[in-house]
C-alpha cells in the first residue's frame, strides 16, 4: 500500500501568488473572446465594443474594443476605424484572417505604436493604458494600437520647490511627460529608462531612469530587486514606492529624496543617482540619497558660489535652530539659569512670573497650536487659508500673552523655530525635524542640557549607521573623504569640481576638463589685449 503523503501547508505569500489566475490564451472564436472580455471588465459603460463584418465574398470578422476617456477619439476614428472601413481589399476580397492580420499591422494602420497580444491579461493591460484592441475571428492573436489621449494637467511651475532663478516647469502626473522632460535635458545615448508595472489592481507605471556608465551597477541591481519584490494591490503616489524600497524603516530621517523639479532630477542623475518616476503623481524619487543632499537646492547652482555657500550655511543653521531652540529654552530656564546674563534672567523671570504653566507645557501648547494653524492653512480653501493662518497666529499669540498663559519669550522662540523649519528646502527632512523637536523638548525638561547632548550623540550614532541602498547616510563626511567635500557644507566654483563625488558603491568619473578656471588673455607687460589692431609705424614709446 502506497504511503500517503501529508499535505504541505503553503505560506500566505505563496497562496496569495497562486490565487492570481494563469494567463488565459485567446480563443479562435471572436464571440468567445468578446464575452470573456465583457465578463472580465463587468460590462462597464465606458468600454466600447464595435464589430466589423465583411460583406458578401469575405468571411473576415473584426471587433474593436477601447475605453472611452482613456483614448483620443479623433485618433481612433482617423487612424484605426476609418482606414479599416475604407480599405478595398478588406471590403471586397475574400481574405484569410492571417493575411488580414499582417496587412492591418504592417500596411493599413497609420499609427506608430502597434503591438500583438496572445492572452487576455496582456490585452486588458494594454486596454487600460489607452490602446484600441483589434480582435480577429479565427485567430488566437490580436492587435493593440496606441491611441491613448486622456486628459492631463499642463506643465506648470512647481508648487513645493520654488526658485527665483532657474527653470519654472515641474513634473506632471503623466509618466511619459516626465520622461520626455528628462530626455530634453539629457540629450545623450547613455540615458536609460526601464519601465515597470507595479500594483495588482492599479498597474501603475514606474520608470527607472539612470545614466549608463555613471550610476553604480551594484545600486542599480539593488533598486531593481526591491522594485520587483513589491507585491501590493495599489500604488497611488510616490510615497508608496518610497516606503516599500527605503532603508531603515524605523528612522525619522528620509533616505530617498522626492522632487517635483525635472532639473533637480537631471542634476542628481548626472551625479550618479537613480531616478524613479511614478505615473499619477508629480513627485519623483532620487536614490541613493545622503543627509547632505536634502540641504542642496537647484538654485545653488544657478547663482554665484559665494552666495550659494552663504545660503547653504544658513540652511544648516536653521536645521539646528529648528531642532534645538525650544529644547534649549526649556533646559536653560528650568535647570541652568546661571548660564544666562543677569539682565536677561531678570527679564525672563519677570515675564514668567504670572505664567501658571511650566516651561515644557508652555512650549508644547504653543508648538501644537502652531502645527494646528499650519495644517488648517493647508487644508482650507486657498483664498482664505493663508489669511486664516496668519491672522490666527497673530491673534492667538497676542491673546495668550495678554491672558498670562504663555510668556512673550516663548512666543518668540516658537515663531523663530517655525520660520527656521521653512528655510530647509526639503519637506521630508523638515517634517522629520518636527518629530525630533518634540522628543528633544521632553528630554530637556527631564535631564536638561546633559539630556540634550546625550540624545544628540545617540542621534549622530543612529545616522552614522543608516544606509541608502548601501551608501553611508553621512558620506562623504563619515567616512571622511576630504576631496569630495567641495559641495557639502559650502559650494566651491563649478570650474573646480572636476570629478563627481564617489560613494563606496560607485565609481569616480570625470565631469569636465582638469583646468577650467577662466584666465584672461595677457598681452605685453601683463596687460589684457584689447583685440584692436596695432597702429602702423614706429612705437611712440
């Protein structure tokens, strides 16, 4: 008697993968294919089915399927329906379906993108991308003509990353528009674009963009692996991709940049980063990203290096002010009053004399109030949102001081902290500072300056251990590479940055000639020649 084998218990991931139906090949019968398509789509009202039956001599039967709203109706009528209906060979001769298939694909359709499909799943995927399907009776193959033309937003100035000098156009929700904007800036054959479909129900298009020979092959392999490992129902925005592929999920610091500017993405790709554009959102991703990338703005390279360096130092200063100022105020006023000058100490003591709340509760009240006002300004209609947030901050701050709930110094500290938070060009790192600031306030109220310094050391150790696709988060400062510090805290002149910064996974490549410093043309006695012809005759000297 044969031994009975015990049933093998499958994992949840394996059962989920097995629940996906296998690709169903097309049936030779046109009616069966149309019924199966209608069953899969659910007889939706926006799906158009149109049959084309040849008259008299020919037994050729066709059917057109497209989704109204995802296609350009004029393109469908002029490049698909009209050529097929007016072709004499298809109307009068008895032509086999195989010959009609080749003739339609190679000769009749005046359109660039024509694909073949042999399974219902492949046809459905192209149908949802705006293709018009052409099904044949008697064939297990179909054609799909690219007639996509849905409504999309025009190219406008980015709303989250504005600059005074520089390009004024930003990404849109269209994937193809985003890739074309990069192609227009990077006119090189080394630019590579790889496309993925992620999301079982949304089938969101994701484009991986990089420069061949500059991007690290090891990082590319890791990015591809993480993208292919995503198994989810939906991808509706770039943050879905960011959370699925980022390193260090239990960290407040972002390890992947997001940008709305094509010039910023082009600059990152030229530095060896890898861009990820997601269909349906204007925010694209850049990886790998280090801590210092979040303090660099596109405008740093559109103006003089001395001004750019000064503004970048201001950003780093605003980072520390936004993170530490309320905590320092709480620690000094609670534990370390001896550190303040006598005049300032007397002034603060006089302000806090009638305040019933401790410094921590006072700071929390003002911080939470300001965050509520900021969120209200974002969610309210644009016509009244800014006015409400500004008036609310002024009225509530003044009223709280007059009512004796908070001191005037605390209002100044919270206001300057909030303004410093807006100086940072990256919203991702600015939001992480908002969370860290509350933790610092509790530690300052408990342990004073000793607690603040201890927490800063823990935070620095945590940042030193972070990786972005294998690249150290604090590079090139930790590990220290002095020759790559030309574009970190300050920006040196462009002519002196001859090499691209190298990570531990990348390779050092040259971006310009070794001697690009401008030099004036010198004449006799070190004077600059004017370029005018010398007078004839003897020299008057």
